[in-house]
C-alpha cells in the first residue's frame, strides 16, 4: 500500500514538472495567455483523479478481494470525457492542453519502471 502512495506522490511531482515545461514551451511558441495553463490544470486534475480511482480499485481487489472493474472503468472514462468536453466547449481552456496530461502516466510510470531498482524476493 505504501508503494501505491509513493508512486502517486511521484506522479504528482512529475505532473507539475511536465506541466511547467509544456507551459514554458507554449509561452515561447504562442505567447502568454490563460488557455494553456487552464487546460493543463484541468487535465492534470482529471488525470490525477483517474489515478486515485485506479488506486482504490487496486486496493479493493488486492486487500479486500472485491472487484468492480466495469464501474470503476466507466467512472474514469466519464471523468476523462468531461475534461475533454470542457476543453472543447470552453473557449478559456485549450483542448490540447487539457488532453495532454492523460498521456503523462504512460511516460511517468515507464520512466519509473526503468529507473526504480527491483526488490529481490
């Protein structure tokens, strides 16, 4: 359980770093403005909510033997759909910036898998 918590902390820090890097590049390319940071903030919140729900599903399956995979999946899908929909409908939010954070976990946990030492059993 502590591993999940530390991985979520690592993901939160990496998300902030990646968001700042993307925002910096966007300022250089398209100039300062609110749509990109608002999109990154919205997308990062949705992505982190998805990770928290996934963590809860894993904990229920591993520690309690309960699985509600379809319900959890549909809830995570609804969150992602709401974030993407808000990015497309709201002119104050960049749709691309709202979608990008949903790709972060693949990058973050891929790097984590390569760099973290494996525990010997």
